[in-house]
C-alpha cells in the first residue's frame, strides 16, 4: 500500500517547520468514527508542538487537514464536499487529506481541487508529522478538542470479512497498542482534567489478539486485562467501552465490569446489524441471534440495569418482512436504549454490493421509520426504569439557572438540578423522572466514588 501521494504541482509548498512562520494557522475537519477523531487529534497535537495554531472559522489557514470516511457512499460524498469547501475557503493553504476514503480512492482524492498530499496509510501519520518538522512525535494524545470525554484508540484493523463492510480493505492490518502506552496516555488525559475515557478501535474486542499468538492462554493480554489495569492505575477516571461484538463481551470482561462497577460504565454498544440468522449468514457474521441475546442476558444478570445500544442495518439484500421482524424482536428482547440505524449502502468492492434481491429505497425508508419508532419506545422504557436510581453524571455544561446537563454512566442524557455543580466533574444524581429523550435528576453529592 502506498503511504502517501503528493501533488507535484504543489510540491513547492512548505513541508518543514523551518519554512513556516511561528503561529501558522491550522484547520482540521474530521468525518466518521471515534478512531478518526482520535487520529486527527494526534496530528493536531504534533503540529501544535511546533507552533501551529488553530485558525478561527473566518480566518484563512496555512494548512488544512481533512480526515475522511468511507463507511457509506454518503461518507465518500461528504468527504469530497468538505475537501472542496476547505480549498475554496482557504485558497492559499496546503491541503492534506487522510482517512479511510483517502486510503480507498487515493488517485481520485489527489485530483480534487487544492489537494497537495494524500495519506493513504494511517501508520504513516508519524512520518507526515516528521515532514512538517515535528521531531518529538507524540505517543498518543493529551486531550480532545471541544469534548468532555476523551477517546483512546487502543487497537486498529479488522480481520473479519463481513460481506457489507469496506473497512477491512482500508484498515486490513490489525495491531494493538502496548498496554503500558495506553496506561501512560490515560494517565496524561486524567492529569489534563478528563474524567471519562472511551476505549475505541476498529475491532475493540480483538485488543491483544496480535500479542497472544503462540502464547498459552495463561499469558494472554485481552481487553479485560486492559480495562482492569486502567481502573487500578487511574482511579479518578471512569471508563467506557465503544462498539464491541456481543460475543466478545467475555466472562472475564463482565467480571471486571462488575468488580470495578464504580469505574466502568455499565453500558455496552453491541453490534447486532440484523436479528435474522439467515441474513446474518449472508452478512458473514460469526454468530447467531441466540448468541447475541444470551450474552446480553448474562450481562444483565451480573450488572445493575446496564444500558445496551446497537447498530442495525435495514434493507440488506434479500431481507424479507419476516427477517426484518426478527431484527425488531432482538431489539425488544435486549431492550436497546439507542439504535444507530443504517439503511443498507452498497459499497463497491464488497460481496453484498452485487448480491441479488437488492431492496428498494422506499422499503428501506419504511423499515427505518419503524426502527426509529421502536427505538423511542425502548428508550422511554429504559429511562423509566432509571427513576429512583442513583446515577453518575459527567457534567458537560451548566445553564444560567445552575442546572447541569451531561452524560450518565448509562449513556442517558441527564438534566440535573442542585447547587455547586462544576463542569467536567463526576457527580452522583438521583433520577426523579424521565422524558422521551432524557432523565431528570437532583444532585446527590460529589462522586466519592459509589457504584455506577
């Protein structure tokens, strides 16, 4: 895989710190997932270390970086739109494009207006910084712009070959970050005032798999070991897991979530995609609906009122009304409080793109509306179950009347009343009522800690 493509017509634009004045202006735009947001922050921090400053919205930049997404056709389109807009609004800037769309179609990206360089391999990011004059390459990040929760990338790459997914072709090399590197980064984020980290990766449940080849199981390092180590090393933080396969929520991971129930959010975003065994086979998923339901029930048996959220694809080729109803049934049985619904998007280069029985857009739209209505019902049911419960709130904002709002340990948006809230702190609140989109609570006391 080529690491970068340079536009020769723009090769005279400065590529080292010595050629840029101190305080050169930087703009970045990120599309897509938490991993992309993390990688943009990594690049920004490296450039900040040599004097780059973030440009105001109306100030032309000297350097623009666009981190692209290709998970859907819409991601490709938005990426192209953003690149053109950045060039139009910053005509004298050096424009660098990175991310999954840049990896997938580097030649097409290189031909877009103003593009000076295309980074096609995420492992080239340290080299990119080096070309701009960064000598001390960051080992991770120290913050996350405009966010109260910090994303920590612990793993990259996916070895699976789900028939609908393009990501394994643009992030094919699986690797995990050394545990000690992650611990140092998490400690740094805590020292900079963050009180929640979200562990993320392209296939989070495979953290450590590459470390363990050829070792006996007694010497393995897995996600459960990483979560335990973070809880023991940095006790002032709470830890949340990002997207994970239900069957990779192992007994060992559940044990850690239970043991450190004052540290690990009782919230799991499990990737269902479909509740029909027939469609799951066509998707080349590795588990059945029973596997997913049983694993979530195991979690519910061990943890107190855990929150489950999910991804669901509607309109996969060949999906019948009966298949779709099975997906709805799985959602009801598990009780998801949030459903990220995606109409099937045919991605060129994936087996599903050429499967027979492609579903009409109108049918996808109808099914999507049904999922949205079910999501509202399930969310309200779950929020109702939280009334009277004590939850941990990360304060993300305070209104003029002193009302605090933010994200709970169970991923419910909270609006809380009381005296003495401080932004970016963890506090205990008691839920007094629920609405269709949030829970209402009163202050119980500053987190001391207590069980989430």
